[in-house]
C-alpha cells in the first residue's frame, strides 16, 4: 500500500467535503475523481443480478443516461467490470469501443461520451457496483491514474457499505430506495410480457429489448406502451 | 537480530499478508500462541475470546490451546469463572503470578494448575484502544519471573491476535452488508415485475397488484419480497391474490 498515494487521495476527497456522513463522502469521492483525473464526469452506480440498479450519485447527468443505455443494450463497460471484478477501460468508444459493445458504443458517443473507465466496487469476490468515469473526448488513463482510481473505488465501496449499514435491516437507504420512473415501467412491463409469453422474466426482458431495437424506440417507451395495454407481445 | 526478534518479524510479515487475503483464524491464532509461549519459555498457553462483548452477561470461549492439559485447565477456569485469564479479560490488564504454589490468589484455579505441573502463569489482555476482546494465557513449569523483553514480545503477539480477529469480524460484517445491499436492490426489481405479472394475469392496475400482494403477505405472515419472488417464479398462482370480498375484474 503506497502511503503517499493514500494521503494524496484522502486529502483530495477531504477538500471536497469534510463531513464523515457516507452519502456526502460518495459525492466528495466523485468530485475528487474529476479534480484528480483527466475525466469529464464521475458517478457511483449500484448493481445487483448483473444489472444496473441505480445511480447513487453522479457529477454529470450523462452518467445516469449511460446507465439507461447499458440497461437497454444489456451490455457495456460497467456491466463488464461488475461481472469480471476488475477495471474495464475504454479510451476510445467510437473506434475500439464499437467492437466491444456494438449496441452501446454508438448511443454513448451520440451522448458525447468518448471514453469510459469503470472500476468495480469490489469486496472479496463480490461486487456491489462500479465507479464510472467518462471523458468527452478519447484518451487513456495513465498507470498512476488507474491506481488512483482503484483507491477511490475502494473508498467508495466502504462508503456504500456504511450507507447500507445505516438503513433499517432489509431495506435500502433513502438515497437509493426509489427506482427511476423509467426503470419501474421497464420492470413492470417485463412482468407483463413474461405473463403474456408464459416465459421467464429474463426471456421477457430480451424480447422487450428486441422489440425496442426493431422499432428504433427507447426501451422505456416500449415499456410504457405495454403498461398502457396498447401493445402486447404475445 | 535475536531468534525472538526474527520470529516477531516473520510473524509481522505474515500478518501483512493475512490482512489482504482470506485466512484460517484458528490456524493463525495457533501460530501466534506458539510464538508467545516460546517467547516466555513457557510450557503451554491458551487464547480466550468473548464472541460478543456487547451482550450481557459477557461470556468467554476458549479459541486455541497448545495441548490437552492446557485446554482442560482453561475450560476449568471458564467454568469456575476464576483465574488469571478471566481476570486479565475483565481488568483489561496483564495478570501475572510467578509463584503459584505460594499464592492464595485463586482458590479453585491454583490447585488445578499445580496438579498439571504449572507453577507460574502470565495472562495478557487482548485489547485494541478501549476494547478488550479476550485474553492470552501462558503457563510455565517453573516458579520464576519472566524478563521484561519477553513480556513485551508476548504482549505484542496478543495484540496481533486482537488485530487479526477484529479484521476478520470487520470483513464478515462488510460481506453481510454487501449481501444485504444486493438482496434489497434485487427485491425492488422483483416487486415491480410481480406487479406486472399480476396486472397481466388478473387484470389489476399496478397499485391494486401491489396492495393485493401486501395483503397476501400480511395474511400469510410472509415478506413482501418473498411473495413477489413466488409470483414471478410461478409458484404462486395469480388466483391466490383475489381477496374474498373482491370481485374478479
């Protein structure tokens, strides 16, 4: 453990917020990422069951849109880092990113995201989410910067667990308790489609994404149609 | 560097490794105990731990011992709630008796110790800052003092045992929190999906579906998330959710 790095990172985070309260620390960690690293924005996402479950905090709303894109495409660097348990770095989404995540890369570039670096929030061999950093133009992180980001991700993991510890048993802390409206619709529509097709929710979700891709529509929009009973998939 | 200092250094290096990887706590304590016994030229030793110091009454358990002789003596100490180890834990202080045969200190423990051939005892508290989590007990066959360097080294081993145990507890708590978080995150998704399933199968509005599941959960003393999981998984039929007073849509 490099003590100088530890001191430097802690100082950067403390400059952004003095309070020990976990959610504020998460905000401070994200802001410190933008201060210390050549990135445009940073966010902490929570994940479970191989999917994004919510953005805990982001310095830039493009991070939240990225979450929606990755859920719609069912692919992306954050999903990969979470599943693989190691950082996933893509310095050029428009070129090399396109080969790795054909569906996601275009949507991300259209939104002005040209490089993505995802660091899993890791605890032994489980992950609870990711620290995501993006650049609005292509370019890599140096070895040093990657190590800094790993330490910031470790700090974020600690704060997320502390935040969970503060919630009553079995429930979520207030800051992550509510799913976004779009997300609620997508999951409800998934349930409806699973019942219509007599399939698993996994298959129903795949079918929904398929239909959205065919129509060139956003996944959430298709979901709202299904909930309004204007569209059936059986 | 003396042999003792070499052993201490080696154990410190070992500790650094264990702090970053999974390890067998019992094995680690055995090794530390062995080093501590050797440091004082002892005949045996044991480690006692309070698994939950916050619970009243505080109970101690024997976690490690060098041999059967010591094990039986330590168990005796715990059962009678009397002896150097128990006292060291309670006081949070070192408790030494260098001449057991002449001592009237522990009327129950002393005869038992003498019978086993132990003539002096050295109990070290296992503490970190204000918290005392247990005690490490060392026995010698001779009625003899131990030099201050050896005492310091034995206390260091006790401290390392403390750090190792607290580390493991913190890691276990973190794993539990992570599992709670994952479970709670997943529950939200399953509950929304279950609403959709019932909306389709029974014709409910989403909020009606939610209320129906809540009613079912309360009525059958189940957790909402478990009811939702069963709805999604197909093991709970939609027909179960119509309340007796509710007409079919």
